[in-house]
């Protein structure tokens, strides 16, 4: 098992309920394949540059522990999900 941190930026155009459901989907996926250590909701923030003509995004940081093969699957799901503007998954140093 390895420790990871993922940040996802979802569209601010989604209403709060849809945004919460989207993040909940990813939390469920992570819990099914590992354990969540912490979730940090940063809320709505202005983007440094427009992404898909959007000026703001909702930031969420999730720290989790999983098998080393899982982050590739998580990244695949991020890429095919509507409403996700940017994501990043990094392995935490031991």
C-alpha cells in the first residue's frame, strides 16, 4: 500500500448539490480501492487562467492510501467524467 494525494478542480458552473455528488463519486471509488486519510475542501477559487472558458473552479484535495495500480484507474475515470476541469495525483514521499 502506498500513500497518495489527489487534487481535483470541478466546474464552478455546477450547482452545489451536483458538485458534492461529483466529489462523492470519486470518494466512493477511492474507498472501494483503498482508504481515505483526509479530505480538504478548498471551495470555489479563481483560476490562474481560463479552462474551457471558465474563470472559477471548486478545489478538493483528497489524501488516500491504495495499491500502486489504483491511481492510473482513478486518473482514467477523472478524464472521462464531465464537470472535471483539472486533476493531479501525486505519490507522497515516505
